[in-house]
C-alpha cells in the first residue's frame, strides 16, 4: 500500500529504486513468516519484482538486493543471538551467483550488437563507465564550498556552477551536468561536510534506536529492526551510482522506514511489559 501511494504521489518514481525498497519487507515475510501461504505469495511477488528489475536494466539494483538480504539475515541473527554461519554463507553464496548472472544478463541487454559467449559484457561496461570521471569532477567542485555547500536541492549545484554551459562536463557524459550521481557526494555539494555529518548522525541514531528498542522485545520486533538496517543499506547502495532520493522515491523510503520503526518499537517486551517507565528505561 505504501509503495502504491508513493508511486501515485511522487512526480518521478524510479522503477529500480522502487523495487529495491519494497523488497526489503518482502524478504522479512519470506524468511520469518510461519504461514506457507504468505511465503508463497511473497515469493511470487519477488519473482515479479526480479523481472521488473531486469527490465529496468539496473545493475546497481542487483547489488542492492543482494546486500540488503545478506544484511537482514546477519542483523536478525545477531539480535536473536542465533547467527548460523552456514545459513549466512549460503545466502551470500547464492546471492553472489545470482547477482553475477543477473548483472551479466542486464549488461548484455544494454549492449547493442552481437555478443560473444567468451567475453563478459558486465566487465566491459564497468571499464567504460563514465561515473568515476563524473565523481572526480564533482569532487573538485565540492572543494570550493567544503563546509556548508551551496544549498539543499539535487539540481542546485548544477545551477550554481552553470554546468549546463560547461563543455568539459558534457564531454564526460551527456547526463554529467545534471547532478553528482552519488547520494553522499551530492549531499556534500549541497550542504557541505557539516550537513553530511548531521545527515549521517541522524540515520545512525535511528538505526541505534531501532536495535535498542528491539533487543528486549520478541522475534517479530527484532525482525523489523533488522529490516530497518537493511532498508537504509539498500538506500545507500542503490544511490551509490545515482542520486534518486527525490519525489516518490524519498516518499516511499521514509514511509517504509517510519512504518518499520513503529513496528520495531511498539511491540511488547519478550518477558512481559515493565511495571514502570523507569523499568523500561533501565532494561
């Protein structure tokens, strides 16, 4: 429901980012639900989202899904005190294989002309990727206003430095003048290192609160806390090669994060509720 509302309310929703965010709670249901019907329904949805991900031709989506799933399994195991190394290694192993195959398939779909079976299209595309050059150019711009930036807004650095008129940026890539193509680098340009530090602190504080509130509660709350960590990691990974935390994508992320935090915080304690407020604080 939250995903549908974000899709309708946002001016622009990137399909691959939408899939990266929505699959995190689906992973939770698939791995923790005791009802076979729920697990089967979620499995079908994941297959549909996998097809949509391939259609979006986003290689970063594949990496984001793999890392969020591995993160969820590891954090949930740590919170429950039952981290099974074999299960973690199995998830990582299968994830790496599926990710490698998916990235290769997507790279071949994006590469025009005939493909040879003995050369990796994924490695060739990585070698030709213009984003490292884009990041280097924007990093030089960030040094002009390192502490406070030029103002909040993804497009503001481009307007401030008149990058649409900059021939050097257009030589790098036709999309280079639009934004930094990296969330953290974009924030550094917009609000400087001070603003980036505040942004990081707020996210770390939310994660810490989710884990602290989930520890004395039941397995359901621990699972939602693990999903919170996985969602934030998914957001960071997905936006490591682009900056899509705007419009419907941002609305979906914060809606999901808020709902997950609520589910992690409001559950009953594992051994019953405390008799006083002080009892809750000192647990």
